C-alpha cells in the first residue's frame, strides 16, 4: 500500500441476499464522522459490483457486512476478484454474525480483520486508521 493524499476512502457493502443494513449504515456513518470518505453501496450487492465500485472509486478499503451466513463464500469471492483485477492492495475487512471458528480461515484467505457483534464503532475507526494506509505526510 502506498501513501495517498486525501482522506481514507472506504466502500461499505452488503453482499448477497441479507436485507439487514442498520449495522453497515452505523459503521459508514462512524467512518464518515471520523473524516473518511465512505461509499455505501446499498443492499444485495454481488461481489463483482462491490469490486467494481471499489476500483472505480479508488477505494483504499472495502468493509463488508454479512449477517446471512454466506460470509465464507462472499468474502472469498471479493478477495479473489480483487486479485484477478490487480487490485489486491484494496484492504478487505468485515463484520456481522460470523462464528469464531470461521474467523481464522477468513483471515488466511486475505480478510484483514473481522468485527463481531459488540465491536465498538470507535474500535473499528481506530483499526481502519491504523491499518488501511499510512497517513500522508504533512
């Protein structure tokens, strides 16, 4: 990851058929309030749509929110598409209802961080600031 000028840009996405987006909207708002540029894709996005948006928007990171149980498939698809499109420098993190047993395998596939229920917005903002890219020098 290189150092880029301007605020961190994060695509927040709801992949798959899950129709519950309150958590994604709360995270999007928290990141925005922390000075980041946030692109919220809305409900029912395919991995292809999410990756296309991230590339078009020159995003630094993609935050996926999944409550449907399809996290193993959908996270892997996003990671693979980023690699195929030479955009693996876009960091992927996510959250939702993800069993503890699935977290390590998701990280092995390339997911940078998983936030489960109870994670605070402050901890997610702090993680994004610390891990998405080095701050631009003033």
